[in-house]
C-alpha cells in the first residue's frame, strides 16, 4: 500500500487551487484589454440612460478603453437583464440598472428570466435619486394639493404616464393614489423618454419620473413641477416642495447601480467598484450627478447586495397594496 502524508495532500490541494486561480488572476491583471459594453434596459433620454453615459465617460477616461452604451428596452428592463445573463463572466459586459429592474421586478413577475441574486453580481451603488411629479401646463393645478383636489372632484379623469407597468414611476404614482385616496388613469409607455414626450405633448396630463431627465423640460416651461418624492427638496431646484409637505407620510426614492455577471472574478468587480467610488469623488462628476437630482453614494458590493434584499421586500409591499397584477 502506498502511503501519502497529510503534508503531501495539502501541497497537492494548494497547488491545484493556485493552478485553478491563475487564469482568473491573469485575467484580472490584464483587465480591461478590449472595449466594454454597458447595457441599459430603457430607451435613450431617460434617467438610467443619462446615468449610464456618465459612468461610461468616466470608465473611458480612466480605463483607456472604448465604452459602448447598448440600449435594450423592453419588459421593464427584463430584456436587458436576460442579455446580461447570457454574457461571459469577465467584466466586459456591465449593466446600469435602477431599483425597478433589480428590486421591483422580482415581486412583479411570476417567472423571471433571471434571478437578481443568483445571476447578477452587484458592483456598486451609484446613488439615490429623487423622482418628480409634473403636470402638463394645461392642467389647472399649481400644487400637489390642487392636483389632488382635481382628482377628488373627478375620479379617474386625470391620466398619468409611466415608463411601464410595474416601473418605479408607476408604483410611486400608485402609492400617491393610495396615500391620498384618489383615482387616476394609468397610461404606460416603454420607457421614461416616451412618457416624457407624451406628457409634454399633452396626450397625458401627469407624470412621475426621474428628476434627471425632467429638469430641462421643467425649466423650459414645457412641464410644471409640483413636488419631489424624497424627504428633502432637490438642491438644484429648491423651489419645488416635497410631496410629503402636502401629503404627510408619502416618500419614495429611486436608486441606480452598476452590475455585472455572476462569476466575474472578484478582483475585476473590486476594480470596477473602485472606479465608481473614484468617479463620485471627482467634483466634476459629483456635481453632474447632484444636478440630476441624485445623492451620489458608492457602496461595497456586499453592502449593495444587502440593500437590494431590503428594497425587494419594501417594493413587494407596494405592489401588493396597489394590486398591480403579476405579469
């Protein structure tokens, strides 16, 4: 019988581990060696698109590789998520997404094409974001209270746009309806961009959407801002009150983050997280995010994953309360 010592077995196990880890280590050391792709689940012009382009600009400047922005709208971000799922775990395909795709969709769809915890790896939170309630200038309301009074006087007469059934914008408006005890008609669109366009055109009367994409149209007078959804007013537009000032208890924020495919080497994920943290420390980028109505914040991948679990539970309650049918 051949006797093998414990020491020999230990050396063999350690040697095997080193050999297995060597390719991943080499991959991380050479990263990035070719262009990166950033997938977005919505059309150009919306808040997710604007944020992704800022991320892409920073990565291009610091990693010295081209960054391709790939808009793949459909199914409240699920089309983009499925594409992310099919990508190689090498850090070259990234996913900029909001709480809508990551924390809301799991409670909205009976069968998800991807599992947000099993298939998608959090890299870093980018920041929280205010939403803003706006109306077309033809609507005779200049405050949240006046709008709610109109809705109570004619239940269902006011229609509101959203970036899709089950989107953050949709559920934020459903929460508003529930809190205020009013009825409004929902008109869903395929993304924040089309919803904004239709609201500016007067096809719909009201919209809650990301402050980032809306502020230019508010300043131009094409839309009238009545309130923001967070606990505090937005620094770049302090004259717009919070909805909670008129409707105590109402508050809802969106957030955005960077993700990649599960299985991507930890060294690459940590490198990308470091880039997001560095981006938010740059005064030029920090000011741009604040200008979009965001509260910039980079979190570790682990802290971000824990936050996502909390958010999933919170939004599931809103979905149930609003009686949004499962897709």
